[in-house]
């Protein structure tokens, strides 16, 4: 799989207030199903839409979005058609897409946050032990696994342990994709951007244009040392949404 991410992070130079710290396309994303018939499944724009003629499940604002979306959508289209008119729950669709991406070489996709430092999906924290000991999360996980077994019609899926790792990485690291009115319209996993931590005193903010994430500085950020961030997981940058 070719690299699907563009990123511009600043290294060892100060970032002005409002300046872009990271700009990144999602590794995997979904449009919330409640906007399925109102927004383009690829760019999330509203307006005149046309359906995928095969599954009649996804809607697009035009030919170019449909064409760009096809690399991902071709991996789910036949299954969405088979389950019609039922709707796949959002988390299940995100995990279904993730499984397909990983099975097509997605583990080697790198998202750079400096010229030489990158993260892959496996670098995201999975919080496996906490999830394993959380009864309600494990129940949710088992039912999701059942939904996906049904969705993929008995195709071989990752085993339950591996699935738990995927679920953990997605739950802990996903961003709510908001529109300009700060309405959540989708969910995405952004590999490089997930290096930051939450804080009650944030110094950066995350906004979206379509599905592209922009992390901007809320104050002048002096000389970021990204190497320190990776090596010691120092919560240097934080975001709010
Ligand atoms: Zn579109
Ligand atoms: Zn389709």
C-alpha cells in the first residue's frame, strides 16, 4: 500500500500562535452513519450526492471523490451490499475498514511527524491489559466481533487477541472529526497526531477540513524537540476538540 498520508510537522524551530504543528490525512476514517445520505462519504461535504451504484450504501459529491474513495471502498462495497438494507454500526465499519487496510499491507504505512521520525499503526498504544480487565468493554468487543464475522460472511478474521489490540488502538487514539460548527460528523485514526496527549491546559488545538486534520498552536511553541517526545513519551503537545 502506498503511503496515504501527508504531514508537515515543524522540527526544532518555534511555531507562531495559530501556526500549523501537524497536518495529516487519516490512516482510516468513517463518516458517521447518521450523515450517510447527507454528506459525501469521502470528503464529508454536503450538497447534491449520488450513490455507489453497486452497494447503494455510500454517497459521493462527485466523480472525483468516488474515484479517490474507491481504493478503500472496493474493500467493503460487496459486504455493504450484502447486508443492505441494514446499516453497519460506526465502530464496526471503522474496524472493518481497518482490518482490510492492515490485511493489504497497512502495517507498513508510515506517518512522519519530522523528516525522519514516523509512527505506524503498531506504534499506537493499545492499552490491552486495561481493556482485557474491563468487563463492559470486553462485552462490547465480543458483540463487535460477532457483527464483523457476520459482515465478512465467515471470512478469516484476525484472532480475538489481535482484534482486541486493534480495538484498543482505535478506541484510545481515534479523533472525532468535526465540522466548522464543531459537530462530530465522523471518526478517524491519525497516526502521527496521536503522539500528543490531552491536557487541561492545552497549547494546541485540532480542527478539520474535510477529513484532513490540522493541529495549530494556541500559543507560540518554542523549539519542539520531537525526539524527546518519542523517546520518553513526554506530553509535550496537547489538544482540545
Ligand atoms: Zn466529496
Ligand atoms: Zn459501493
